[in-house]
C-alpha cells in the first residue's frame, strides 16, 4: 500500500516513478447507486483513430497562476506547470512518472509542479461523487517549447504534446503495467521514445496488444536523439 504525503505524493524512485497500486481509489459511493453513473467514466473517448484534439479532458478547475519567477527558467525557456489536487476519496491527482524542475506548495491539498520543454510526464487523475467514480484518466504529456503546437489539457499550463490518453481504470492500470515493465528492463520511463507512447495509444484504441519497449530499441532512440540534438 502506498503512503501518500502532501497532495497524494508518494515516494519516488530514481526515475521519478511512484510505486504502483492497481486498486482503484476508494470513494464514498453507495454501491447500489454507482451503476447509475457508469456512463460518466468514458472508455477512452479521445482515442479512436489517434485523433487527439484540443478538446479539454475535464471541465472543472482552472490553470494555475503564473508569475514572472515561475514562468521561465534562468535561460528563458518556457516552463509547463501541472496542478495536482489531493482530496482523498474525492479527487486524487498524481504523477506516475516525471522529474519536475520546480515545485510550489499552494496548500495542504494542492501543489504545482513545473517541467522544462522536452520533458515527459504521466499525469493520473481520479475523481468521484456520491454515485461512484466519475473520472479515471492517465495522460502522458511532453512539455513544449515557445511557439510549438500543443494540446490544451486541463491542469497543464499552457498545455503540451499529448502522447497517450486513456480513460477508465482498467485502461489506466494496463498502462501502469506497461510502465512497470519498462522500469523492470532498467529503462527510465521519462526517457522513453515519444513514438512508443503514441504506438501504445493507437494499439489500445484498436484493442490490440502494444509491442514491448526493449533495451535495444531504447538504445536506438537515444542514438537518434543524440544525432538530432
């Protein structure tokens, strides 16, 4: 069982990945009523045909405030801010993996993590109401540079390149297991080729099994990345 700190923060390993717990968070729902709300837990609505658009994935909340000291790094690069809220049993946000360059505590239940352009992180969001789970999502996002096209993602300011998006706890835990397999192979999920996450997204949208991400493929990606940099 994971031990959560402020805003649901769990202990992170070398890659920034928190330990996996595949049990859906507990909600105060009445089991007899939960089936009435099943339609609200969309089964990967944005996934068909890899048509990831600028449609927002949630409708509540707002982008975090951005002051001059929080917007850029010392070299002027734009930062991407991710707002995480933790109200146990009601709304629980966390990062499956990610290595923020800065963090700001807003309150006992909210914090903002910041990422530099090019960094990749996995944002998990879960919420419930009196009838049961209303949201279970996992988005893998790459922080973008100034002027680079991006998708608007709620709680991610100003947005990012959406590499993978799944809805529904069974799909979320399926991606958890793929991430765990990558770590078991000695690979940092923050450094995985972005094309692999797109591949996983497409395969899951088509109800097919994604290919494994092997160390050999990762070495090829790192060599390609070095040549392009």
